[in-house]
């Protein structure tokens, strides 16, 4: 009788330890939902089978987890800045654009290195071309007549000066000085008129940058004020965004370009007039190198991720932790035990291309899969 009692007692103790170990393996720390509910009260219907379980969880051995590189981290609530997306367009900075226009009518002639083409980089002071003025026959005759009159007047004044100089000390000094000044003025007028008849207008690059030109050719007749060349400095650009929410005007702090997060933008202000029914917002790149891996092009549509001064609370996770289930809903995978994972539906906001903020669906101390979630999502 004593032997039977001892045997039953040992069996009960062994069975209790086994059951306790099984429960401990299922109810791991951090296996609670956002409202504190226990996520592992119901054991998987398929027991210890590997793969997708009836309740949607995944059973995966530790060795397989190591092969797939499954990594987890504890979810912790934190406070971070709020972000929003803005559609924008790349514009030229007023200090980074220049135009080349002739000041008189004439025909376009090439410079010493030919006419520059679009995309060519030029330096400030480079000769881009010449404008050669062509007078009509009447204008040419009038200018030639004026030039002859100036030369005749200069010869007469020069003879008067020589006659006074021949008198020596008897010559009136004041009259001699007046004639010399008159001669100098006439010679300058003659020189300017001669240059106007012979010397072309030189078209110089007012700044360094990339040149843009359209529909120009050598010998083309141009009117004064026609834009021949446009020069853009790619290191001096600005971004124009738009919003219909006036409350954002005082909340925007900084921004980045989504497809080029290395380009940080400073918020310079907003327009005082609506543009196409929206408020224009202006940003300037903090540091923009001409050798940037992702250059910005004029009139290029971009999307900005603007950082607001407002704060928001949630759980920051790597963007790859959020995947889509079969119903196209955003989920993260929670580690319930050493070899069991459960998908949890969440709501999130994008902080940057590499991080998201979970605002609903996760509780503190949930152990979330941050690497390999897409592989778990494919297990069937």
C-alpha cells in the first residue's frame, strides 16, 4: 500500500512539473495586448506542430529563427515630434538664377568658344556671345555725318589751341584751359560714337552655374530685352510646398525630402498671398552640395516630410517591423514564447523612411519582431 502511495505521489509531482513547464513556455513575459489582456490564454490548437496555427500564430523552432535572422525588441512608449507629408516643387532661389539679355537690337554672334549649349557649366565673366548692331542706311548716314562733324570741330579747336600756345606768355591762360577741356570732350564723344558703330555688345555670364538656352542660333535677329541665356546655380535652390491648413504656419519646424533624406530643409516662411487656393510654404536646403547623390532639378515635384513642433506619444519601431496581412491590414508580430509568434493589428504613422510610430495596437513590454517580420508573414 505504501509503495502504491509513493508511486502515485511521484506521478502527480512529475505531472505537475511538466504542466508548469508547459504553461511557463506559453505565457512568456510581455505577452499582453495594448489593454493588458493576456494574449496566450488559449493554447494553439495544433499543439507543437511547426508553421501557421489555427489561431493565426506561427510556431517556429529556435534553430529556424536563427537561420532566418528573427530579431525582437521590447516595445517602449516614448514621446516624439509629430510629422506630416507635404507636396512640393523645386524652385530657383532668387540669388541662384540670372538671365542674359541684350540691351540693344542686333544680330547674335558666337563668342570665342562658340555659343554655349544647355547643361554646360559656365563661370562668371565668361563671354557667351556678341550682339552686333546693324543700322539702317539712314541711321548709318546720320551717325557718319555726326562723326564727321565731331572730327571737324575737334580739328578747329586744336588749331585754336596751337595759335594761343604760339603766343607764349601773352596767351590768356583761362581761354587756353577752356579750349583744352572742349577738345577732350569732343574726342571722347568721337570715341564713343566710333565704338558704337564698330564694337559689338559683349554678352557676359553674370554668375557661375549651369546654362540653359532655347531656340537660339548664330545670326539671329534679336530685340533688346530678349532672354537669351538662363544660368542656374544648383547649389542655391528652394522648395515651395503648399497647405490649406493655416494652423501649420506656426507649427512647422524643419523638413526633409523623402526620396533624398540627406537633404535637410529649413523652413523660411509662408507667402502672404494664396497661390491656387493654398498657402505657399518655402524651404531652403541647409546644406546642398552640387555633388549630392540625389540632385534636385528645377520644377521637379517632390514630397516633403515636415517635422512639427507638436509632440506625440507612441512606440517607435523600425519600419520593417510593420507588414501587411492577407486582408492588407498593418500588423506587427509579437513573440509570445520562445517559439511562438502572434500577429497584432496596429495603427501607425511614418516618422522617416526607416522608422514608424505605433499609436494604437501595442502595449508596453510587448516583445516585437523588428527583423524578419516579412518572413514570418509568409509562413503557411
